[in-house]
C-alpha cells in the first residue's frame, strides 16, 4: 500500500494507491489525480516513509519516477 498525506487549504488529506506505480500512472493522465503544487506531509510505502527534499506532489513524482 502506498499512502500520501498532504495538505490542502489548511486541512490534512490522505489518498492511497495499491503501489507507487499506480500513483505514477495516475499522475501521467491528461488530468492528474493530484495537482503538482500540493504540499506532501508524508508519503509511505509498506509503512516506510519516503524521504523527500521537495515536499510537493511534483517532488514525490520525480523521486519515484527516477
């Protein structure tokens, strides 16, 4: 399970995907699931936190897509 906790207008939201590949595919759609500028509070895959320098959806996508 891949879980992203992000902030939107002062509220904390959470979205989950089966795995990181599902998230990458969702972001490559013509209209992505999440806008690039959303602030990522935490991203976890299999209960392990992903270390991010750029704490945005774009930064997470770039980290996973490399």
